[in-house]
C-alpha cells in the first residue's frame, strides 16, 4: 500500500496523525490496525479516580432519605469530577500511540451509551468507560455486554434499579413491578437492533429475567449486586428459548444468547461499517463483517480483521465528517497542544458538545448531516482559529499539513495554505479544510 493509505489509516482508523505516526504506519496500514489489538493498554491518565462512585453512592442514599440539600451540595463536586476525568480522557487520546484502540473505545462507549442527561451520572460516566468498555475492546462482545449491563452506571441510567419482579418478595412488599427500559435498549440498541425480530413479549421476558440486577445499597461506593428477593420467580421464554428459574444466571445466559445472535451480528456489523467507512454501509461489507462475528462468536479482533480487509476501507474516499470530539482530538494531535482539563471541556462546549451527554440511549449520531449545520461548521472554524493563534509564531502550516494529511491534501487546499497571510492563518485554514474535517 502507498503512503496515501498510511495517511488514510491515521484518519479513518485512528484519531488523526500526530508527529511521526505516518512513518510508524509505513506500508502496512492494515497491520498497524491489527497490531494494536494484540496488547491494548489502558492509559495511565484515565486510571486516576476522583471519588465519583463514593459521591454518587452517598448522593443516592441522600436522595432516598429525602435530603435534597445534600444533593445540592454535591453538584459542584460532580462537575469537578466530570471535568477532571473528561480532560484526562481527552489528553490520553491526544497522546495515544494506540489511536485505533481509542477509536474503538469511543465507538463502544457510544454504542453502550450512558449519559449524564441524568445529572448525578456525571461523577461516574468516565469510570463506566474504564471499567465496562476498555477491558473488552480486544475480547468477546458477550463479555463487554455483560460488563455493561451489570455496571452500576447503566443500571441507574436505564432504571433497572427500579425494576422488581411483580411476584417477587420485594415486589409484593413494595407494591412495585417491572421497569422495561434496560431490557428494551439491550435488544433494540445493544444487540438485535430495531429490526431484530423481537416482540413486546420478549421485552417483558428480558425485563423479568434481569430483575434483581441492582445496586448494593450497603456499599459506601457504587457497586453492582444481585438481589434475589427482587427477582421474578419461575421460568421465562425469550425469542422462543425457555430459561428455567436460575436467579442471576438466567440473565447471564440470556445475554450470552443475545450477544451471539445473527441479528446482533448484523446490527453490530452495520454500525461498524457505517462508523469506519461510509454513512450508507455497503451490503456486502456488512455481510462480511457479520459473518466474521457469527463465525467467531463475537470475537472482536476477528471482526475488526474482516472490517479492515474490506476493499472500500482503503478505496472509498474519506467522506465521514468528524464529530466535534473527534475534530478536537485530531487537531490537538496534529499541533501537539495539550490542554488542561478545564480547557478541554470548555473547548468542546464551544462546539456545542459534551462528552457522555448524548440526548438518548441511542448515543450520538454517526452520520455527517448531524454535524454539518452552518452554525456547527462556523464554530469549528472559530475554534480552529483560536487554536492556531495559540501556537508559536514560527509554526509552519505546510509542515503540519504534510505531517497530518500528506497525499490526502488536494492541490487547491495546499495552495490556499501556502498563500495564507501568516502562519496562524495557514494553520487555521488547514484545520478548516475539507480534507482535515473528514475521516
């Protein structure tokens, strides 16, 4: 493969080229992607915790006790934790020598969205990603699915902590019943997809199966606990499969079945091809990736191997529009700027974007039209200008262009940058160029 494909790999499968990265990719861009899956590491920056689980655990206890003043006093700390951890996450991705792994973390974190639209979750959204997503990006989909569904953040976000089997001792005592939110999203968003062939009866069955999956109310921090007294007794039938009464294991077995279902394979394959190649996924490409998913039981490195071997992964032009987060990370990787946590979060907010704040459990949209309004593009240009003006006066925009885009750069864009009135103007034009905006 040519140097063009090395730059393409950095944009399409990475987070945008940083200094020296294209040389490391060399003439084996596919190998560069696959190699990262062999030994992914969790960046040191995101390992540091700021007490989010303890704060949220205490806040929930205050909420149950009706101590609203305690909740109000926790709000500033919630914000501080979110800023510190989100800033650390962004910095880790700016510095990363495993940008494909970081891209997969972003993909799966969005697929399994937990949003701080529920404000108290601001304290744990980053920790959720570290604990439930990152350990499984090079493993099996079923293991990630289980980790997600048993994580306190997801149980709280989709209300499974409020779900009780109607015939369970706790349900009868409290006169409470099912909450179907998590069960519905597991099938509609996380596994089978909206066209996956399930019915409302299946949603109810899954909701009953995962009753008792809740929070440990005796723990000082936020922790998962199976509560048998809240679990709906008796057998359940889902998608024609009968699951005998088996407590927590019912849910584990059911998720394993859903994780390896052909409809799940197709749903995940469609999203992967859409994310990495083009907004309208090609049917044959989806089938190739889905076949790898089915053949290996959802072994994610094997699925990625099928994805990077699709011809269009290297022949199709870069038409995906970076979302604001991807744009910021790639800009910082190219320029070498490392913001503080507060600068990182405020920079994203200037683009009307907040990490972990998707408007619904479906996550952020992954098609260009969602990010291409005239106002959104104007804000990118303004943000890029501010970044360019912060760089040293001797910064050479053409050196950055050659390092970041190389053969992807059109002759017209190259000419515009060369004719810029100043180095800062040249960098701003580079960051605003169609080639840099796309991946």
